[in-house]
């Protein structure tokens, strides 16, 4: 009964949030790194997913966006993103812990780095779990003044060389999960870190970002499942929506598609190996909107490894006939 009430409240909140987002523009200024394989990277989207599984998971993703893109004056310029994360259940904390670090090179001499430690509390109601999590860490921006080409050569706002600034960064999230579905809501950068780099003007604020993600697992046969998925992101001024579906075989191998509204279509493929301990995934994005300003293809590689939980209980005593008395 409690899980149904909590589930209805979460659904009501999501419905209200979606209604509020209807008035925002259907566009999204990319603040946080985006990943096409977001369904396999729930912990990055929502701190409430920390330690939700029964194993310790270590995940790395490399993304090369708009591969081959070149700037007007210089070679290169295509954004690249890397993330390394780990999360594990911790029974005595009645939840889980997690950590991740991202390195987002967005081009033009700008780099964003995010380091986050997370704790999630899990409350089980039969087959379902309600989770609430918090992530605390630092967000850093790095600017390389040597890459900029100002209109005026003596512009004092352009730094000489590379400078950086770091701020406290806090996330919150809730997640309702079940073997058949997941529904999560998170708010990133709730303290809105700001960056001025020592100047009196031109302060840049990292906006709060609302993430709503959901997926449902539907059995088609004994060996085949289909998993529709949805991700909505908004900074409360603009909104980005993407949706897709995976077809899974024996719960080990998958292939599917995803579409990011007014941006790109993605094709995903992957599988689990080594007794389901190792996961490999690949995503190919094809730009379908704004093609004149972007290179058409993006590539993303996922590598994840799950560690079995340590055995609990005392070690068994091995007796020999010689010392059996």
C-alpha cells in the first residue's frame, strides 16, 4: 500500500513538472555532458541510483561528438567527453555509495570537470524500491585564453594562458524502481555555482537542471524483451526530450534506437560477457537537425564491470583426521 501511495505521489510530481515544462522552448543549451547510452548510466543522471543493484559497478564512457568537426581557423574542435564512475550497495548504511568524475572538452578552449560523491538511501516494499539520494562535490571550469581569437587584441577579459575556477556543486534525486520499470527525478546544480574568473562583469551561472528519466521492461517471449526509455532534461528555460527502445535477447545482448528531439538519431548495440560481469556498448549518433553547423556523426563507447559482493559469514573450519579429536 505504501509503495502505491509513494508511486502515485512521484507520478503526480512528474505530471506537474511536465506541465510546467510545456511552456519552455523545445531546445536545450547543453550544460552537462550528454550520453546516448543514458539507460546504462543511471547513476550519473540521478544520485538516488547509487548502490541500487546487488553488485559494485565500475563504468567508463568515452564520447566523441561531431567526429571530424573543424573550426573556422584551427583543426579539431569536436567536443569529447569522458566519465568514470563507481557505485556499490552498502548494507549497514541501508543504501549505497557512489563516485564519478567527468571531463567535458566542449571546444574553443573550454573544459568542464565535475567530481561528485553520492549517497542514496533505499527503502524496499516487496519487489519495488524507493530511493532518495544526494550528491556533493565540485564543478570546475577551465578556460584557455590562448585558443580564443578576440576582436581586439588587448581585450583584458581574455586570460593569458589557462585559468580555472571551482565551486561546490550539489545534486538531489528520487527514484522508484521495480524489476519491470524505473522512474526517476533529479535536480542537478541546486546551489547554482557561478564563475567570474576574477572579473567584475560577465559572471556565468551554472543553471539548475531537472532530469526526468523512465524505462519499462516488456516481455515479448521467453528470450526477447523490449525496453522503451525516455529522458527529459530542462534548465527551466529550455527543454530537451529523447526517447527510444532497446530489444534484448536473453537479457544479455541488446540493440536499439534513440531519438533526441531536434538533434540526432542514435543506434545502440551491446552485450554482457564473462558471466554477465563485463558489459560493452556502442552508440552511433547521426545528426538530423542543424547539419550545416555540425559534423554528421558522433561515437560513444561504454565499458562496465560488475564485482560480485563479498561473501558474508564466518569462514568454515576445515578439519583433518589428524586433529579431529
